[in-house]
């Protein structure tokens, strides 16, 4: 089932919402008001209902979430400005710069071209030296072949170093969110914790309680505690096509008799007509 995020919940905060929901369902039996989990609705059904009602649940903590997002964006603003001022990421953010593309092409083609040239020059040079009277340029071709072989080795080594440097740089700048959570400033950490608490106490837990208390709620219901929004069933009776019980007396039906097709009485030759 495909479920959309709430309009006011950013995509980066969707996993956090699902984690808080999962913790609440995992510890539901520790709460007396959620002790009915598993009797009529199990945890997977409640999870599906809560994910479908993300907009409704997160709206209960909209004030705390807006404050958290605002404080977080204020923190990211100076960091982005400082990175731009120092020139970090300018090559990656500028798609018109040809340096990265040309460098990648040279890194790939240089070993191939150098290796091909080395193979040709060495093969031709040694074949010429095997002749009874080798030409004077045979040694030159062998020397050129070994030169291109050295160029190929150097190009392979440079490409390996470049790949290793790129991997180390990307690994140092792409830290997972779990490693940086403890390094957040105090105001951002407080705002995030306030949003988590409000989301759990005013959004998720009341939704789960209402879902368990509503006898008509099911996993396909988006907002089980708003039963008034359910579409009533409309009954239709098929038209009565049976014949009328009483009506004017029907007239006598016309009767048809088949004509008499008996053969005429033909007598013998001695029969005389009247």
C-alpha cells in the first residue's frame, strides 16, 4: 500500500515519525490504555492505520514541529554559507564545469591507449629484431613500446589514487544522521525532543486509543475516530416486474382451428358426378 507523507512533514523527518510509531506499538502492552492491542486489531493493522493517517496525527504536534524545523534551518544556513564561501563543493554543484568530466575520461582512456600503443610497438619491434637483417628503427620501436608500458602503469596508479581519495573525501563528508545527532546544538536538540514528545503524547497515542475503542474501525479506515465521515450505505430495491394481481378481465382469446385438408373423395372410373 502506497502511503503519502503529510503535507507539512518533510521527507527527512518521515523515518523519525515511523520510528516513534514503531516504539509506541512495541511497548503498547506496557500501557493500560493500549492493553487491547491484539484482541481486535493487531500491531500491523494499527501501524497501517497510523501511517495512512499521518497528516491527522502530525497535525497535533504542528506547533512544535514548525519550531523544530525553523531552528534546524537556522543552524544549517550559516554552515551552508561557510561551505560556499570556502569553495567546498563548487565543482560538484556547478554542472557547467568540464574539469570533472574531462578528468574522468582521461583517467579511463589513458591506461587503455598507453597499453595498446605499448603492445603494438613492442610486438612490431621484437618481430623486426628477429629478422636476419633487422632495420635500424627496430630498437627505437622497442624503446617506444617500453615507454608506453611505463605510461600505462603510471596512469593506472594515478587512477587508483584518485579513486581512493574520492572515496575518503565522500566518506568524511557523508556522515549518517545517527552519528551527528549527539553533536547538535542544545536549542535544536530541545526543539526536536519537544516535537517527539508532542507527537507521541498528543498524536500517536490518542490515535491508537481511539482506534482500539472504536468497534467499527478497521485497517482500511483512515480516521477511525471520525465515524461520522463514513459514507452511509444506500439501499436500492429492484423494480417490481411481476404481473398485476388484479386488473380488467381479459377478453376471450381468439381460437384458431386448422383448415380441413382432407382429400376429396375420388371414385373409380365408374363414379358418376351428380
